[in-house]
C-alpha cells in the first residue's frame, strides 16, 4: 500500500488504512492484532514494538513513537516496495542543472575556510557577492544560470546570495517543512531545500532524489557531515524533517 500522505497514529479514522497496518504488523510477526480498523493503544504498542526492532534502509534505528510517518511506513511495507516511476517534473532545465551541478562535486575552497577560490569566486560573482561571503545560495543560482543560458531561457531563481532572502521573496511554489515531512511525495528532484538557522542565516542546495523520508542533495559550501559554511561542493543525504524552512519548486 502506498504511503497515504500523512502521519498515521492513534485515533486514525480511516478504517481501511488501519486494517492494512494491523495486517502487515501481523504478517511481519511483530504482534497478533485483531484486524478491526481501530488504531487503539494495542495497535500503537504493536507499532512501537515494530519500530524498536527495525532500522531504516540506511541502518539507522527508527524513532519509537507509535506513529507511522514516511520512514516507518516504508520499512513496514518494504516487501511491497516497487521501483519509482520516472519523475514527471524532470524537465530539460532540471536535467541540465543536475549535469552542471554534478560536474562541480569536489570543488573546494582555496585556501580551506576562506569562502573563496577560483571556482567559488565565480559562484559568488554570479549574484553580486564577494570572495569571503557564504556561497551555498550562490552555487545554486550559478547552476541554474548556467543551465538556463545553455538552453537560452530565463533563469527562474531569485538572484540572491542569501538563503533566507530567497525563501522570503520567491514567487515560486513553497512547501513548508511540516507538509514535506508528512508527505514526501510533495518533493521532487530539482526542488531547492532551505534551512533556517536563525538570525537571517541559512543553508540551501538542490534535491537530487527523494526516498521516503530522505532526500539526496547536491550542495555548495558544505561538508560530509552536512554543515553550513563547509569547504566544498558535495552530494549528501538528509532527512526531510531536518529541512527547517522548506522546499521551493522551480520545476513547473
């Protein structure tokens, strides 16, 4: 059964969804529930038991909260998983953006920690920023700008080196964190993620793929541990619920 697009928890009113969960819990051998369509304390306890003994596809323990969000749902119904269909939002611009962004993976600051370097300075200059400025937003804009120029179309992004200015001023569709966390099907390759670190500071990157409650990304000014103000362009994996502001859709 496909993820229903919201967290399923105690007192869920959709009887068929609850019956499906109860049946799958029984099939997986985590309990012997009555399949009655009522998400009561017994079903909640069975979900917690399943979560306590399960890990996600990357080996991380599940959160034991008795609620079925996208990650727990994917693990519970893993045996029914099917390969994803081609993403309908993968237009020519996004395909070109990926090609360009991937070609920059491994670009480093020179010297490390300077927010500068031959290629980094090009990213910064594209939005009118200067060597030494944070450059994650500049990297994203540069990738889209290079792609748009090659296709002879207008770059749809806000021209800014500030993540939070981008989030606050864009006219494109925005998906807040809460909506994305509850329903990862709202997120598609080519979307931008925006993290709000407070005080006008943030971090951004390009969503490369979506896997239930996770995204794979290409980011500038980061590191392998996912920090902002990092040293390089890198490909990372993040949980959707860590994206504190949300996502921007420039694929339409």
